[in-house]
């Protein structure tokens, strides 16, 4: 099982099935998409996890909310890794005991498409599954920022989502997504550089009741020009409340 160790990860960080050595992230020689992984397994008994992509360590010792390849040893620290098109295999194992499998999953990769794979479930020893979002990392309008929200909290229910300055009145605010369901993502919002919070309100809440009905608020996040972020609504590490938000860099 030493192939799942951190030493193996460092040695293999520039390899993937069908790829060649590369100085940076994994770089296949044929048609490729890009992939990243987020650990949202709500079972402390099985966390942290190792993510094994096409039999190559893709992330090691990923705690709840951890993401890869951004956590790989330098220089392989990009937000995504390139990978050959086709059905690719992702294995999840417990870091402390790699003989404990959390599951083996098939991830379809499409040419020139970016995807984020979320490992979800697991509360109380239940099954772990995955869900995938297709990510649009088109460069923002010059000087602007692109923000998106992913709903990965099975506890929260469908929500209307607002991206605003901290403390802004939601009564007349326009949501970036309405009736956003579990395992789905909002459209991208293009905003000016600045500091923002994301607030979640039960879907269909009347405008006058929004401020008093917020079920989750992210920390204030400063974003600079020509970048992108995804705000991930999630359960607590063992499932359920308190809900939280993890922010990951898209570009």
C-alpha cells in the first residue's frame, strides 16, 4: 500500500495514465479535459482520504473540505489537472488504512471540459457517492470576477442564493440562483473586484422576509480582478448542522 503514501504522491505527481512526465500538473499527450476533486465525505471515521486517479495518487491525506490538485506538492499545485478523455477511474481510500475503500467511481472526461468531482455522503457509515459539476472557466470580462455557488448540503434544502456585500439588504436584491437544489451549481455571476458574502435563503422566500430567513452565510471573501471562485455550501464534517461554506479558486 505504499503507492498511496505521500512519498509516492510526490514521485507520481507528474504522471497519469496515458501521460508523460511534465514539470507542472498532469499533462496527457492526447485529447484532454481537466479535473479537480473535493472531499465532502461526512464520516470522521473514514477521513482523511486518499484520492487515487487512474491508479496514480491524486491527493493524499485530504481532510473534510480538502481539494486537489491544488494541494499537491509543488510544482503540481494548479487548480485543475489535465487528464485524457474517456471514462476515468477514481478510487477513494482511508489515509490511515488504505485497505479501507470508500468506493470506486467512474468519471467521464470530455475534451476541453473542466469538471469538479465531489465525494459526498458517508454520514454514520453510509455509502459514499460522487457528483460532478461542469465548470466554465472562461476568462472574466477584463477587470472583473466570476463567482459561482455549488449546493452540496443534503441538509439545507432548495435555496435562493445571493452574492452581495456583507450586510447588504436582501429585500431588493437579485438572486444569482433560485430554487437551487442539492448537488447542483448556480450560473456564474460576473462582479467587480471586492469583498463579498454568499447568503442562502429557503427557496421562494418573500422578498420582505429574506433578511430574517437566511439559513447560511459565507465568510466575507475578497476577490481580485480576472479571477474566479466557487462557494460550496456543505454540511458539518459529521453531517447535518452547523452548515458551512468552503471557497475554492477556479482561475
